[in-house]
C-alpha cells in the first residue's frame, strides 16, 4: 500500500495546488479525483490494481501531512504495519483512517480520512463531454527543458499560449507589448492549433516534471489533457483554457 500512497502523493499534492483528493473504490477499481485549489487542473487517477482496504467513497485531506508521515522511511519501513482502520456506518464498515505503526509498536500515526458526504461536497464530479484532440504527442526531454528555460526567462508570465506553425507546435510567452519569447516545443505534430488559448505555466511544468510516460493533447476548442502512466496508476490531468 505504501508504494501506491507515495505515487498518489507525488501525482496530486506534488503539483503544488492539490491538498485534498476523493477516493471512489470498488472491488474492480480504485479511482482518485481532485481539483486544483485555483481550478486550473482537474486530476483523475485509476490505480493499476484496486486497493481492497479502500473500498467505499471517502476523502484524503491535508495530503501534506500524509506526505510527511510517509517520509519516515527509517520508521515505516518494509516491516511496518500500514493498514486502513474502519468504523461502522449503519452496518457497513467504511474507511476512517490510515494507521501507521512501526514493527515494534513504538511509533504510531493515524491519518484521518474525510467522510463521504463531506468530500462529495468539496470534490464534485466533473462533467467533461470529451472533444476532438487536434494535437497529440509524447513530449521529449529536450522540449521540456526548452519550456523550463523560457518559463525562467519569462518568469513574470503566469500563462503561455500555443499554436502550430508549419506543422510544429510552438509555445509563446508574453506579447509584442512586453518582454516575450517563443520556441518549438514539439516538431511535426501534424494537427492544427490556431486559437490563442492560455495555459497555466506552473501546473503544466509540474506535470511535465512528474515521473512516468506522458501523452500531451491539445484541442483548438479550448482544452488540454496530459496523461501520465506512473507504473502504479494512470493519471489524467485536464486543463481548461484560461482567459489572460
């Protein structure tokens, strides 16, 4: 379980804008849902294997605290006890806390989970009807490094825009009235992007820094999606276009 929890933390709280997730888990599937605090990204994760102890709907708040507990590698090692405590809810046992205990029982933490009715109010289901993705590609290490350099050179910019030029996907920072910069992020993408939608620099870069194989998709209708296969889960990041 610890490896899945670490992966969850890295691919949600690791963005820097998420500190609460909703878990919806059955015998067949464990699904994770979250919003960025500023609604800049919607996160969905499907674990490669369901966690039996997670069965039910509940929230995981204050992910920063959970990250801290999981960082105690010298205490919560391979011999530690990590399990899910439950409580009775009308005859059904529902997850109430994640219990951490050293093998000798001399260091204990209980990370409290959020009740279903509360988390469903805070993390509502997203209705995304889908779209036709005009551009789709696997980003290269070189492209990501170029993005980091332009973001550093134009650090005052909170968003960037995209468009295709002679078959290449280009990213633009700033505008002619300000300091500005642009570069080819991905050559030979084939599709066409013509509308100057704005995308959040901080979140996009954070996703690019995540471990795992990535697929990036842009739609000229005003949406971007990044799918990351971490080896433990498939994480999907939906970014609505922003007005500058």
